[in-house]
C-alpha cells in the first residue's frame, strides 16, 4: 500500500515504486518529491550581508575571513553573469538557502526515496551504510571507526587532512598565505559568491617528499557535510610530494539545493604531483557552476580527472597554470548528457614558462536530447619556449536528437611551440555493432560495450571501485539507448 | 545526380563573400590572402541542398603588422552534405591571425561529412595566432572532425636539409613551400601556378 506523506498538506503525490513514473513528472526534477521538515534555527532564503555575517559567526571565524566574505558579496553583486555557456536564466539567487547546518538539513524518510534510486543503489552495489547517506536520509556515516584509524596514519607523516572550516581555525597561517591566491574573488561571479558564503570542503597539506599512496576521499572527513553546495577546497603539495584526492561518487546524489558553486585551489610546489579526481552525479535540478584551478611550479605535475554525469547544467573548466619550467598538466574528462542535461565542461591550460607540456583528453556522450559541450583554452605566453600541447576531444551522439559542441581556443603567442588539437563527433559505428551482434550480443549489450570501450582510457585512471561503478552506471544509462 | 562543379577564387580578403551551395552542386573555393584587414570579416557558407559539396582552401600569408580576423560558419543544412575545409597560415613579422571556424550540423544534416583543418606556422618571435575550430553537431549519423596545429618549422626537418647543404634561409623556404603547396595539390596546374606566384611574391624569405 503506498504511503502518503501529508504533513505539508495540499498537493502531495502518493509515493510508491510502482506508481512513480519519473518520465511523466514534467514539473518535478528527477528525484523529486517533498520532505517532512522539522525546522530548527535556520538561516532564511536569499543573500544579504546579514546572512554572510551569520555564516561567519556560526563558524567562529577570524576577522579577516569575515572581511573577505563581505568584500566578496559586493563583488558578486557587481559582476555580470557569464556571457557564454549554458542557460542560467533559471537560477533565482533569492530563493536559495545559502547556509544550512547538517542538522538543519531537510531529511527524508527512507520510504520516500524514489524506487529508481533504490534500484540504482542495488545495481551499483552501494553498501547499506552509504545508501541512506547518499539519499539524503542520514546526515553522516554511522560507521566512523574505520576512518578514524586512517586519520592517525596520515597525521604520523605530517599530513594535514581536515574539513576547511576546522582547518581555518587550526592552521590559519596556510589560509593567510594561500586562500584566494589561485582563484581571486574578482575572478568571476561564482568565485565571488563562493568566497562570500563558502562552507565545508577539504584542506590538505602534504609535507616535502611525502607520498600518499592511498587516494584521499571526502568520505574520510569525519563529521563533515557531504558535498556541500559552496565547498571551498585548498590543497597544498609541498616540494617533491604527491597525493591523489577523490571527490564525489557515481551514485546519484540528491540535493535539495539547486545551486552548487564550489571553488578548488591547488598549489603544486616544485617537483610535486597532485591528482584530483571528481565524479559528479547530481540530481537533475542542480546548477553546478564550479571554478577549479591549479598552479604548478617547476617540474610539478597536475592531473585533473573530471567525470560529469549529473546535474541540469554543469559549467566547469579545470585549469592549470604552468608557472615553472618543465611543469606538466594532464586533464582527462568524461561528460554524459542525458535528458534535460547540459554539460558545458572543458579544460584550460596556461603555459607561462618554457618546456612545459599539456595533454587534454575529453570524451563526451549525448543521449535523449542532452547537450554536451567541450570548451577549452590552450594559451602560450611569449617567452614560454619549447611548449608542447595536445588536445583530443571525441564525442559520441547516441541518438538523432542530442547535441554535441566543441569550442577549443588556441591562443599562441610564442613561435617556438608545437600545439595540436583534434576532435571527432560521430555515432556508434555500425560495423562495430554488427561485429558484436553477430557474436551473440543483443544490440543494447553491444552498444553498452562499445560505449564502455569509448570512455575506458579515462576510466581506468580512477581507483578501481570507482571505475567499476562508472562502468555499471554507464551500462544502466545505456538501457533503452537503442531500439 | 551528376555533380555540377564550380570554382571560385578569392585573391584578397576584401573579395571574401558568403556562399550557398545547392543540391547536387560541388563548389571549390580557393582564397589566398596576403594583405590583412583591420576589421573582422564574417563568412557564412551554407550547404543548402542534398549532397551539396564544398571544398575550401584558405591561405593566409602574414607579413609586417598585418592582421587577419575571420569568423567562418559552415552550415550543413541538408542531407548528405560534405565540407572539406583547409586553412593554412604562415605568419611572419608581427602579423597575427584570429580565426574562428564553426561547423554546424543541425538535425536536417544527417549523413553529412565535415572536416575542418587549420594549420599555422609562426615564423618569427612576434607572430601570433589564435584559432578556434569549433563544432556544433545535432544530427547523429554524421562524420565530423576537426584538427588544428600551431607551431614553427620543424627542427628536425631543418636539420635534415641543412646537413644536406642547404643554408638556413633556403631550408626554411623549402619547408614553407612544401607546407603551402600541399593545400594546392588538387588544383589544376595553371591555376596552381598562378596562385603560387602570388604567394611566392609575398614570402619575405627567398
């Protein structure tokens, strides 16, 4: 018997797995339904100076951070919306809650979670403890002991891995030196917004010559808010060190907030290596507008791995500024745009020093009217001699009403450089389909295999569990892709 | 359908004009631009009928402080249209190139084939180039690709020629000639020679 949720009175739809035909919910977003809320003290909607002061006060921040927030608010108001990218007309800045403590977050009843999400969890093999968390039912993991032990191992090596809120108080010297230096408040409207209302995120410091073998993940931050809407992450890899940080997960992640605007700043000192992998699968009501940038000193390497699967509109261009001789940038990206989605993603590399190299490999899939766009920049400054850069973009259109775009810019001001770019757009090769089908696969299975092969070069750089989940997720998305 | 073949030659930047290729037509366009213009030029090329074909070769020779700013759109408006665009630029002195080439294939352009190739040689320290080859594809049963490269004359090739007795200037000239002549390969001999003379006169390296 379907359970009715009637505390909010009025127009509530009876929820049951059988009756929930998501494709008919034209007005609701993909995981749409209303929740029962028990309001505690909560900052109201809309953005103004009081909200910003309240955020800073609740976090008990130093005076200089409050000043920076207030200055950022002014800049946010003054800056125009970007004149490129997706359609942002649906964003109503005054209808958003800019700060919610985890305990204030509207919690769902497990019974209200749509059947489709529960099925996805089953298919992806998500552990029981994580399901409730991901579905917005639980505020944090119940099992924290595992993660606590990891913390001790890292601390013994001098590594700092904390939530940004706590780190600001414990290690203010890092913040005073680096916060806002890679992505200044004036950079763009959404960087200013984040600087005004940021909350949560990770702070990582790796000491000289320390190598962290195990990928660090946001899960491991104890008592942290999972995937906050305005996360601010700062990673500092000291000389000769290396670290791999993983953000997000493949499982569909519900968010009641429709605007996510994170900022990630990374400093790679001489000879260091940082890999930052992101897998984003936000529900289809989310505008995901992110600014991510790394600065590489001499001989340092920055590796961005960016997987964009969800959200209504994602505008994200992980960048690397190569400031020291011999620095390297590698950016791999996979974008999947399904019904009602627009993935406007890409990469930016600025070569401001000699003998620097960059490789950008972007793969995208479009289906059911989705639109995926690659927007990139390779810039070489005068004096940056001996630069080599290669950009490869491949797009697969899975049906005849989806869209793929490529807008790469090459701005080269130094003749002693070798810059190359190539892109292809096509559908699944009929020859390949025929080959597989004549060996016993159904058309759907064959298409799923081909798509997995298409994105494989990028997926295989992910930690194994993520790679497995990605493959399963793509297989699921491919159901109904053909015929 | 027999292909009606036509040819169009642009001898300088101001001759550039919009084109529209009709069903069953095949149009070949060659543009050689040795003098820049201070303003941006916009070119709209439509493949307006079934099986229309466009082959376009644009050659830019930049010298002194010449400036080339071109935005070109190639619109595959109908079934099975074909576009094959090659842009070759050699920039000397303080010249610079700003090129945006956009290939658009809307839903009506199923079975189309598009290829956009843009190669630039920067011959001096102050020469600059900014190229944006872009694609906007909605039809899925298509083959669309683009490629762009920017760089200077290949060191290894220079070494090869110099070790066989050519002096630096001549070696450079030979490589630039080879780079440009490749784009004119498909033209008939007389036309090729005529265009080549124009290009050769402009090259500051002899």
